[in-house]
C-alpha cells in the first residue's frame, strides 16, 4: 500500500514501531520536493528528492527472525559499522573509496532496518515503504537468494539501486540480473569451481555423494554447480538429492534416505539454522563421521553452533575468514574495528555487508552524483578497487564482483573464534562462468 509522502496516518506509525525496527538514526522527512529536474537529468526513482538535503537514506531488510536470523544479525552489524565509518571518514573506508571524506559526496548516511524473516514478500514490502516514506536511494539486505531475486525486480521497477547482502544463487547475477542490482559476494558456480579441485585432489575420483538441498534458487543452483563439477571432472556420482523446505523442523526422513544410499560423502547445501540442525541430526543418525561432510557454501557461525567435532576436517568455500588479516592489511583493519565494536571477530556476512556499502560509496564518489544511471555507469567503469581480500573489480556485463573465493578446512579450536584454517585463496576470474552463461540481460538504465 502506498501513502502519499508526508502522510502520518496510523499505517505508517504502526509500521515504524512494529515492522521497521527503527535503527541507526532513522529520520522521517516531513515533506519532499515535487518531481524536479536537476543537472540536466529528469527525475527518476527517488532522485533527486532523496538526495536534496544534507543526508541520504538507505533501506536495510535482513532476517532478524526465522532460520537465517543469526546470519542476518551478523550481516546487519557489518552494514552499521560501514555507515559509521562512511560518516566519520574512517581510514578503512578511504582505503576502499579514496574520494570519500565524511559522508558520501559530503552527505551523512542514515538508514532504517526491517526484519525480512528471509521472506521475499516481507522484504519487498519493507523496501517499498522505505522508498515511499523515506525516499531511499539505496536498498540492501538479503540472506536468502529468493529475497535477492525479488529485490532485483523491485530495484529495476522502481529505479532504485540494490546491493545484495548475502546471495549464493547463480541466478542473482544470472537469469535474474538487473541493471539496478549488484552483488559482491561469491556464489554457487564460483564455490564449486574453487572447492571442487581441492576435493578431487584430497579424496580422489569416482566417489558417491548424497546432497541435501534447500528448496529454492540458492539450493538448486549451488547443488547443480557442485554436482556438475564433481561429475564432469572427477566421475563422482550423486546417489541421492534430498530436497527440503526452508525452515524444516526435522530432517530424519531425508537422513534415512541418505543413510541407505551408499554415499561416501554428505554434501550439505542447507544454510543458517537449517544447516546446523541437519548436521547435528546427521551426527545423531550415525551418518557423521561415517560419511565425510562437505560444505560447498560455508555458513557463518556453523562451527561454533554445530561443534568442532562435526566441522573438524571439513572443507568449505567461503567469502572471508578473519585470519586473512595476517595477509591483507584492510582485513586486519576491519577485524580489529569490528571486534572492538561488537566483541567478536566478524563472520563473512558482516564483511560482505561492509564491503557492499564501501563499494557503493566508491561508485557514487566516482559518479560525482547520486543520479542512478550515473552511479551504475561508475560501477561499470573498469578499475581496480582495494578490498579485504586484495584488489577486486566489477564485471560490467552482469554486475558481479570479480573477487577471490576462500577455501577453508575445519579445525579443532585452540582459542576463541578459531574454527577454520584458510587452505587456499582462489582468484575470482579463474572460477567465474562467462557473463552470459546463465542468461543475464541487465535491462535499461532508465
């Protein structure tokens, strides 16, 4: 439901109190200028109204309840730290976005937070209100790829930029890509192409694997990429693929099928609490450690929640692990700042969120304007950008960041947050498909 800007009816008050989870200096403008022309550009999306004052607004929708809530909270902390750093002109932000001083183009960044519960409809409704009520110039926050795909469609329709939070589906920058959407994290195809060689080198060819797959775009595309790599390059056989709904309360029927499948490996593609629950139940069923566990798309907090006895020796692909601070100076700055603020070392969801905002700030500063088509073209302009994992760059054809994939192996912890060893840093370009391989067609700027 849309309400006119400046309206203060009960619907709006109720939403802000109950559904929005107001955070981080949310400011509600009392009125907005009518559609206008500026800098020779016609009004589009929330531009220019959303950037006419001394601040700009970002809408954040992350799961704060439901099966992905723990990961959503970690992601949110990364966004909040990034906003703090952008507004104060922190050295870490300046290292990634050298033109940033205090704020973006001199404007302070404000934001509102909504609970998406990892549900596409909830996320879209929340972001639509951010657009209508707050003239949001940027939207973010997905921990489910189903949410990311829905947000891509909203961004393209409303002509408001969207940067994903966490999204592992090939489709996000594949068949469901849009001109107004950008993703900086790794995804199913890159995870498979980075992890696959390690598995074949370590365990050999012609193995039998059972897959556990969540029933939505993330699960299906990750399983497809992983299975195809292992079959084509190593002769592995998928003996069963157990597909379960998001938030399944019990995995016993799926695990019974796996136990009777003759598999040597359990490839668990589930995510969030679903991954924790299914791994714990696999151990209870005696499947682990009888079968070797593989995590193609690592889940933040999996090891401490499952226990190191489950994850020790397990190979996984991930975006970031805090010990990368020993190799990359910006990673060290980030880990130290995050730990100081939140009293734990960041997981990759937080790093991903921070980088999404830092890279957006860099694009806006390069554009010299908040005008969406100009910002998009700045993203698409080839250039190397500093990051937590070395230099990265955007691929203009599908709006996917070219960045390394990190391979980790579970270990017995000797200290706090000490659950994984980084065993390989795989260059991003070497594991990415061709830009049009998954059907990407970005669409129009206006």
